[in-house]
C-alpha cells in the first residue's frame, strides 16, 4: 500500500490574491485624499498581533491620473462600510479614508 502524502495548510488554504500586478501603498499614504474605490475584498478573522479581526483590501483609482494601487484597512467602520457597498453592488464609489486618532472612517 502506498502511503498518501499529507498536505500542508499552504496546499489547501485559499490564497489571498488581490490585484497583485498593482503597486501596494501604505494606508497612511492615501489618508485624507479622495479616490475612486474601484474594487474591494474583505478578509475575515485574520490573525494578527492584535488578535483576530477583519480587514478590507481596497483597489484605489486616482481621480486625476487614473493610476491604480491597492491598500488595506482594518478599521472596523471602514470594513463595515465597504462590506455594505459590496453587498449592495455599489462599487465603484468615491471615498476619503480619514483617521482622527480614535478610528478610521470612510466618507
């Protein structure tokens, strides 16, 4: 009898791929600037040094140049607003991500 090789988690877990061909920017570099939020993906129960949380992967389009980049935001308010927009097929939408020292918001 041939023993079946045991698979690894990397073999069976889905990869988180999101517009991998585009530049990734830090959230701080896009704060307080209006972008078209063209696409998004919610990653649920991500295990980080702060515990489990959800975060949003965002595809941002510059309104002037039409250049695109991706960023991520784990702010609960932003995640909820993005999830609402996704569930209601509202994307793309214009938005500005802000941070007021307590929480991130998206308007």
